[in-house]
C-alpha cells in the first residue's frame, strides 16, 4: 500500500517553518528605516504637502528592498562586510581615510537623528530636559550593544524586533482612528513636486529610507549570523530566506512610514505648529486624543532606542573595516554622539536638525550604493551569486535617481529655486 503524499498546504507550511529560523538580519537593519529622522521627515511632508510625496516613500522602499538584498547577499557570499571589502580594495591610504571620514560623518548624522528624536520622546513622556534625554539614549544604546556581545546576535535581534513591534503600533494607530481618503492616496502615487521645499523633503525622505549605515550594517549582520553555518546549510536556501527576510522587513518599514505620512496628511495638514515633533504631539492630542499622542511618543522613543543601537553597530563596523584604528566602543560612541549633544545644548530646533540630518544621509548614499553595485556584479568576488544584468540595471537606475535628486537639491540650495 502506498503512503499518501502530503497535501500542498502541508508542504508549504513545512517550508515556511524551515525559513523562519533564518529570518532576522533584515528586520534589524530595517529598523534604520524607522528612526526619528523618518518620523520628522514624513510627518513634516504630510503636514505641509498632504499626499503629495506618497510616491517618494513608495519608491524609496522599493529601492531599499533591492539595496538591502544586495548588501545581505554580499555578506553571505563573501563572509565579509561591505566596509571590509572596501578596506581591502582601496589601497591608497589617504583615499581610504577620506572614504572613512565621509562614512563617519554619515554615522554622526544618523546618531544626531536617533538621539535627538529619543530625547524629544523622553521630554514628551516624562518631562526630561533634552540634553538629559539624549544622554539616557546614548547609555541605553550601549546597554543593547553589550547585550549583543554577551548573548549573541539572536538575542540582539529579538530585542530589536520587539521594539519594531512597539514602533509599528505607536505610529500605526493614528491611521486606524483616522484613515486616509483612497482617491487622494492613489493621487499621491503620481511623481511630482511643488516647489523647492517639497524637493528638500523628498531628499530627506530618501535619506531616511535608503540609509547608508543600513547598507553597511546589513552585510555585517548577515556575515555575523550565517558565517559559521554556511558549511552546514546550503547557501541557496539562505538566499531564499534572505529575500523573504528583506521583503517582510521592508513591508513593515514601508507600511509604518506611509502610516506616519498619511496620519499627518489626514489629521495635521494646515494645523499650526506641526513643523516640530512637539507640535505634532500636541496636535495629535488635540485632534485624535491623548491615547494616540502617547502612542506616538512611545513609538518615537522605541524608534530612537532601536535605531541608535543599530547605528552604533554600523559605526563600529565602518571603523574596523576601513581603518586600523582601535578605539574602545565606549569612546567611539561618545565621539559620534557629540554633534547630537551640541544640538541639544545650544537650543537649536531639534526637528529641523532631524530633517537636515536625513539630507546629509541622502548625500552619503552613493558612497555606499555604487561600491555595492560594483562588488555584487564581480564574478571573482561573488561567484554564482553574481547579479543578473536586470538586477544591475535596476540598481544603476536607482543610483542615478538618487544622485540626480541630490544634484537638484544642491541647485536649489545655491539658486533658491527650480
């Protein structure tokens, strides 16, 4: 008597269960797309321009999917991070140091957004002075990094994913209470701008979505997670799981970013004072109630804590991959926190500082993205995992789009108009 074969649904369930243990690195890297800089950029875009820049969020997340998959594939195929390979390939000492300096500036801009955003959240929730809140954020990020060193990559991933759940709830509930108009939403998918300010915000959204340090970090996270098991697990299976991992991470990140922009478009457009996160909190409290406002502040705090931990990890990887400088993590962390502490100390507008930090990140994207494309189409480096021609073309088109938008932004900055 023959044994009946398993039904298709059972086979699919079994395959899914085999994939689940391999997920995680992309979800950790994806937290970079939900940092306070994203919140400031998307809230400001929605409050000032309504649904106009919905298309930028969507395009940014589609590009981010491709970029993060390429970064993960590079780490998986080579057993090295992007910065390690750059450190090996850039043989000129001064050129390598110059590349490191720009990467460190990007890391500092990342810390600026995350620490300032977390400080604002502490102020909204507990009344902490901004500088004190920023210091607490720095200490908490060091604690999470020490957890990774003590308990391993999986424990770190679990904590970050738990914070990701809190972020999703905190920023998503406003849209549940006040859903968007479908016609206006689909109208926002048509690419267009309305003046220099909309271009500035578009560049800010892109810088907050396709973050250079996330590109550097993802290859390292994949290397750390799978480097020791490649001999026992087929690389093809891990690549398939990585595509699922990146897809889930970007669906979550893209959905939350859209929720932030749409909440502002629906409930905050034209409301005075919404050009700051404090003003957004007050407007949400007035328009949607105190529960939504508190959830927003909790989501902001979770986003700052999760993303600053990932940012510190990326910063350490940048330094170790591109230089021979050995600085204890504590001192490295203090150095990258200095710009954020200066901003908080001098009383500068923290929300505007968040938006400008995202523009800085946007200018750092080509320095991470172009080498990533070059390396992932190098058969000597990736072997059978080399990019297809279609993948390379799509990546090049994305790079040209981002670099072109930055060029327009520079023109606006110097001429004052389009």
